[in-house]
C-alpha cells in the first residue's frame, strides 16, 4: 500500500485544540499535521453561530490550500455550530468534529444514563451535544453547563489554583451531589482537559471524565483506515507539525505549551491572515 | 451659544467600555452617545498590537461615518497600542483614550510614589501606563500586573464570588503586603471596576483604587468645553445612546447590563459588520 503522504489539517479558535493535536499525534505517529489557531479572533465560545461559521469557513479554505487530506475541527464551538456548513461547502476531504466522538464516548461510559456536558456558552446554546447524545441513546438524561471562566483559567495555566477550585465548585458543586447526580462528565471544550484534576476534586472519583480529544483521535484513526488515507509507515516527516496562527506567534507558543504539554518554538509558528480566504 | 448637537462616539472591544459610557453619561447629561462594541473579535487584551490597531481603525471609521464629534477609546488595550495610529489617521475629531486620564489620576493620588497598574496582557506588554505615569512624574515607581482572568470573571458577573476573591489574592496578594507596597492601584481595564469590592478585600482599605472611567469622563468634559463642542442645554435627545455591536445583540445586552449597571433591551442593539470599513 503506497499510503497518502498529505498532512491532516487541525483547526481551532486558538490553542485549546492542541489537546486534540496531542492526542492525534500520540494515536497516529505516522502522520504529519498542519495546525491552524485563529488567535486573532478567539475565543469562539462567546460568539454567535453566524460569526463562528464565517470564521470556520475561512480557516477551512486555508487548510485546504495547504493540501490536507482530512480536516479535524478541534474546536467544540466550531464543531457544534459550523460543522454542517463546512460539510456542505467542502466535499473534497472528510471533516471530523469533536462533538460526535465525545457524545459517543459519553453514551458508552454512563451506567446510570445521566450525562453532564460542560462547554462554552456557544456550544451549550447550540445544543449539539444533547442532540448527538440522544441520537445515540434517546433515553439519556443530559444536563449542559456553560463554564466560560474555565477557558481563561486554563489559558492562564492555573491548573490547580484556589481560583480554579473555587470556580469548579461554583459551576459543578450543585449538580454533583445527591443520589441523582450524573455519573459521566463530558469535557466539551478543548481547554478543559488541563483542568481535569481540579474538576475531579469537585465531582469526586466516581464520576467518569470524558475527554473528547482522545475519542476524536480514535475517530480520525478509524476514518483514515476506512478511506485508505493513512500514510505509509516510516515516512520521513512523520510526527511533524506545521503551526499557523492569525495573531502573535509568541503568545501562541507560550500558552500553547500548556495544552500541547511540550515547548513550542515561537519561530516555527507562521502568522497568517484569514481575511482574504 | 448654539451648541454642537452631534453625538460622542465611544468604542470598546466589547461590553467593558460601558463602565466608561456610564461615567460619561453621568458627567455629561446633556450629550448623546454612539457606542460600538467589537464583540465579534473581543477580547483585545490578549492580541497583538498590530491586530488591535487594525481593528481599532475599522471601528473608528464606522463611528466617524455616524457623524460623531469626538471619539472616546474606552478600551484600555486599544488606547495603549492604537491611539497614536488613530490620531495620525483621523484629524477630523478629538480622540481621547483612557490611559492618560488614568495615569494622571494615579499620579495625583499617590502619596508614597508607588503605583500599581493592573491590566490585560496587551496593555501591560505595551507599557503605555508606565510611560504616561513617568511623563507626569518621572520618579514614580510603577509596577504592572497582567490580570487576564479578571476579564472572564467580570463578564460572568462573579462580582464577589470565592473564585474572584481567590484570583484577586493570587494576582495581588504578594504585591500588597509589607511596608514597600503601592498606595495606589490603577484599574487599567474597563472590566475591573465591577470587581472593585473583591480587589479591595485583597489590597486593604488604605490603598486608593483609581477607576479610569471617572477620570476619562472628566477629561472628555474638559475637552468638550475647551473646543466648544458641548451640546446646547436641554436638547431633546440628551442622554440617549445608540448601541452597535459586531456580534450577538442578545449577549451584548445581557453581559453589558453588568457593566452599564442598568438593563439594555437587545432589540435596541444594532448588529454591524466592521470588515467593510
């Protein structure tokens, strides 16, 4: 089998999607990646569906211009409100979002049929997780909670600070007490996995945390195999990432390291303008 | 004196500048206002100077198209990095930012010559407050602290929550202890005045908090008088505000009420597109 040497395109509003890139790189060591963070306009989580759709379309065009063989929408908000727009527009490559893999993992995990989803305001408002979960298992009880402050806490790198613990207690404390509490919590924003320890201290050890980065990486691996798009083993640039950002490479590298869990050299981050796409 | 009936234009990255609008409306009850929040691209505080300059230029053009007689840059970040660009571009109307009034008030307030400035990452990086304070009084000691999480906490309306108190202690606790602490704290972001109570609980009652919204309103009043631009007393639409936002009027109205301290009817918020400016 010759293999498809083209890179996989990963798109996010900023740096949070690097948690997805990290899972993809670990699951698919033979692939190379192009990552685009729309840092000049982040965050998407507080913006309207129409605005996020317009931004996501521009990002998609840039990645297609760079010859990607598959598009991963690593941003929950963009996956929630813009995926169907992108699917209509681009039938050239498979497009995979993070919502459906996260919803599927939540359904597979829960024992008591009660799932909580924490996400940005935009993702919650769009209701995509609720729809996806109920599509897989209609009688599931789903509670959504917007946790907007978590985004800023994660970007500040306050993984386990008193402020993060207090925010976690504020958002999640009321829901996770008593016998009717959910047994599964879907982390429906790419920023949230870095706060998993603090979240765990509020919800307790019996609640399963679903990180959609891991389940998305699994979905991408399946799609690559099913469509014959996997790269040939041992290609020389396997594992490399080309980084694009729409604003400050310095901040992308500094904050991105929190989410990618390794240092990023700012000199390797290319500044691009999406306005012309 | 006939008076100048044109409105005053107020520009901010989002809703935080409504603290400045509120101070302006209280100080200048005879004026009317046009307020523009660039909510589709907020926040500016984490973005590069070049990006903020481009955004601020577009916003300025829209407000000039609406016939404003003066331009108030209510966003600290835009004031810090884009004011001189706007001044070069637009000699048609006076342009007033929030940095210089805040710096002047800080210098007038301090007794021990030590001033702390808390602001967004972008404002701190640009160093505009330090330059402005030292221009007024060169031997002042100025310490800057970026407090990015405060922005999200204010937008969430967590005025006095445990998370806000913890964040305040994290950011400000180390600086405000011991004999060499500053006696003056400039709130160098329009979001921060709504968190003043929580901040006060960290810094103590002996530290003066300088809210640049109030001092900016004073500077605007002086400039109107000096240039003969004040409106005639008793004009019928005095005190009215026309709101523009680049994204979701619903969110603008909901979050904006926190900063304006009164309800905003979403139906009165007009959606505009700055891309074409």
